């Protein structure tokens, strides 16, 4: 029997490789080996209050992989979409104790502890897994712009009142930012975020 040419074998491998990856991931729910995620910036120390009125600091998040977004409870546009994505992530990672979600309001004057609690219940947030944080406005804006390196501007003339990032930020257990994801405008980014979370959960510390 005539053997297939080397060229045909190589072409078949190239065509089937992507399917092999997804079959592997679907079975084991573990990302295949790949280079370490890029390290962007170290999140500085912060101290804010959550939807229960309890103090939450960046130190409380050490050892956890967490996803952060910036929002405000009365936002009519992008915020509900971000919160819906986070609600789904919370459900998908409900049995994973090493991950948390952090939503920080850019409208602390109106987003009181009670307002954040009501908002969190709307998206079925688990208080110990998904923090909705508020605090002093200047502190929050400084944290967003200088800490997480994302824009936040009070939009006096705009319909949404505040112009803020629509990207989610992925942070590792050491407080290092490892990725930015525009999950609202690019649905492929949702898959990237899920995969990168899994990668961080199995990532070994740098030697």
C-alpha cells in the first residue's frame, strides 16, 4: 500500500491541531502548556468597604486569583453587561475556592453599602466570593488610574454620568495584574479570560 506523502501528513497535523486542543480542554478543563501570562503592574495597597459594610483590603486578596471591574449601580449601559458576565463566572467557578471577583464603584457618593448590597443581590452575588466595594471618591479614582491603569472620568455632560473602563482586569495571587479583557465588545475575550484564569490557578511561582 502506498504511504501518504510527508506533505499530506504535515498538512493533516496542522489542520487537526486546533481540534486536539479543544478536545483536551473539554475533557480535562485544564489549559494546555503555554508561556506564562505577561506581568503588567502591581496593584497597590487599598482599603475599601464591601456590600456588608466590612473592610476589604488588597491584603485580604493575597493568595487569590481575582477579576476586577469598575461600575456604578445606576449605570444604564455597559455596567449591567459586565455584572452579568461576572455573575456567570461566579457560577462557573462556584466550587473553586481560590478565585474571587471584585467590583469597584466609581460613584461612591450614591453607591452606599446598602445600595451595593441591593445591586449585588440583583446579580446573585455570594458575599464571600464577589465583593462590591465603595470608599472615598479620590481614593477610588486614584486606585483605578494609577493602580489598575484604567481610565475613570466623571462625565458631567454625558448620559452615563461617568466614563469608565469596560475592561475586566485579571490579578494573580501576588497582586500582579496579568491581563485586560474587553468582554463586552469582543466575545472571544470571554473565552480568553476563562482560559487565563485556569492558567493562573495552575501556575507555579517563579523560581
